């Protein structure tokens, strides 16, 4: 058997569990761990035949439980045997898991001998693979050449024309507060692809410390409040005590640091959201006190978005499309109803911005529905109409 069939993908954030699994199978398999499903999707897309099976540390209804398995099937990887590692399990959950195609469930603490025996049995007596016709494959999206040509020409022209503005804004940001002028975070775009997303910094350097104190103001958790703007990034600073897998790969510090109980950590918001399936996928706070004075201005005029023209020039995204999401948001949007938004281009502006931005309420469901509508109807002519409608939407009256 070829070496690449002896690798197991383990989705878990528990170092103790990862070490336990490695100890159990070290003489038989190689364990490759992933902090979350989005990182795993991207790795799998690059090396689809690398793994012989998948182990996921998650509750049945968690984003890394049945939801992860279903997404794997939609992306064309349903043939990989899928095992769950759970805290506890009852008969109803076992029956449901089997019905959804889960190969087996292990409970914590891990019985190392049982784990190794079961995984070896799976390799020696594999379950018959699903036929290709039974798998709903996601066709990779590629930007049409005319749209790409338009993106390169327009983004390059604007970057050149606005270079003096970039210089002025950079000086103002530096004068008002310490910290970098630009920041980037990892975002999820077309086909769940991860890329570096650039913006002007618009928050105080200590914005992370204040996030936990403001979570109750999240408008997407309160339908009666206005929710018509893109979610505010959780952070824009760079120093943390723990680094996630993505940050370690990137080097230079954390790219999405958060605070948990007044301690700086890395991507812990993922774990927090896992504990409650009722949490909103988006975070937006009206009149956010963490935003600086120059930050408020560049947000209301969307100047903070201008560095994303570099993303367009590179081909990470387009001028018009669905907004790329942070990893912890994208992980919650894997259902058949809304995953369609990831099958079209990622963009700086899009349909939901011009439909609702600055004039009326918008629920999370409405926003996702508009994202889906764009994917179903987008064309170069449609993009031009959205761009023309974006200009007046830039100067909004709300403080977001």
C-alpha cells in the first residue's frame, strides 16, 4: 500500500487528544492534525489522495460533526471514511450517525488499543467507496477571462490614481494611534479557499481586550436591531500567547488574535461558538467604541477597503462578488441552503451591500440569501450595475 494511504487527518484543537491519538497509532499511521475544517478543506483540495480516513473531535451536531461530513461529500470527498471522537454518545446519536454514513464513534478518554484495532480494520477491510455518480461534486470556480481582465485593469488604475490618498491615510493613522497602518487576516473566499485579506487599520491597538465586553451588543444576535453591514473583524493586532496552525505557518505572530477571560489567545472564538449552535455566524457592533476617529471616517467612506484592490490585482478576489468571511464565520455556513455563496467570486462589493447597506434592517438570513442570488445571476453587466450602485452606498449615514 502506498505511503499516502497511511495518513490520517485529525480535526482537533486539543493538544492532549492529538498526542493521545499519535501514541495509539504511531507505528501504523501518520497523523496530520488540523485546527478546523476550513484549513482541512484547503489541504484536501491540494492533496485529495493523501489521507486514508478522517478523525474529527466533535459533537454530532457540531460544525466538525455531521456538518463537516456533509460538506466533504459536497466537495467530492465523501469516499473518505469518517470517524467521530465524542465526549459521550447515546443510542439515538449512534443510530443517526450510522444513518448519515459515519464509520464509527469513539468516546473520551480514548481507548488506544481499540482505536488502533478499529482503524487497522478499516484499512484492511475498507467500506466500499461511493460511486462518483452518488457524490455531489463542487465544480471549481474560475473567473471568466473578461471579468478578470476588467478586474486587473480597473484595480491597477485605481491603485495608481489613489496612491497619494494611501499616503495621506497612512500618515493620519500613524499620528492618531500606535500600531501598523495595514493589517491582514485570513479570509475564506471562493470554494472555501483561504487567502490574506488586506485593510487599513481602523481600530484601537487594544481592540481585542474590549471584544468580550461588547459581545452582548452583536446585532446579529438581536434581530430587532439593524444588521445591514458587514461583520466587524474581531481584531487588528498581532501579539498573542498561543498561535493557531495558520498563524504558525504564516509566521510573525497571530493574524486573528482574540481575548478569552481577559487572556489573549488565538482563534478561541471558534471553540466558544462550538459550545452554542445558536450563536450568530456574524459579528457586528453598531457605534463600536473600539473604532478610532480616523477609523470611523475611513469606514463610513469605505476607504479602509481600498487595500483590497491589491487582493483583486493578485486574483484572490474580484471587484464584485460575495464578501470573503473570517474562518470562524465560514465554518458555520456549510449547509446546502447557504453554501452556494462560496461557489461564486469573492469580491470587495456585492449585491447585499447595495441592496441594504445604510438604509434599513438586514437579518443574517437575508444577507446570505442575497449572496446566493448573486451567485445565481452574476455576469459582467450585472457587476457593472452593482459597481454603479456602490458609489452612493459608500457614503452612508450609519456608524458601523
